[in-house]
């Protein structure tokens, strides 16, 4: 256990950051899952820009790697395009 007050504060801050990052990541994963389940093209057009924005924010904050963000966005765009043609 930490003995210094600065170390205790750092532990508290790290806990808050970890919880916040987990929340943002889980929220984005749920949004991606809902988008993949949906069938309506109108819903795709409304939700895709918001989800891409969420993914970009995760990458900017360092929660996910920028290449993972690019891969997620690419896969979502391909998924939406495939559903549009089908």
C-alpha cells in the first residue's frame, strides 16, 4: 500500500481514468454491435458518423491504437456498404 500522499492521489486518479476509459470503450463497442445488428439503411446513415466520431475520440485519448481505430472504421464502412447493396 502507498505511504506517500502523492502516491495515494495518483492511485485515485488512475482509478478514475481507468473507469472512465472502460466506460467510453464499452459504450463504443455496444454502439458498433447495435449498428451491425440493424437492418435499416436509414439507421446506418444516422449512426455511422456518430460511431466513427466515438472511435476517433478513443484513438485520440489513447484508449485504443490509431491503427485499430482505422481498422474498425474500415470494417464498419465495408459492412454498411455490403448491407446497402444487398
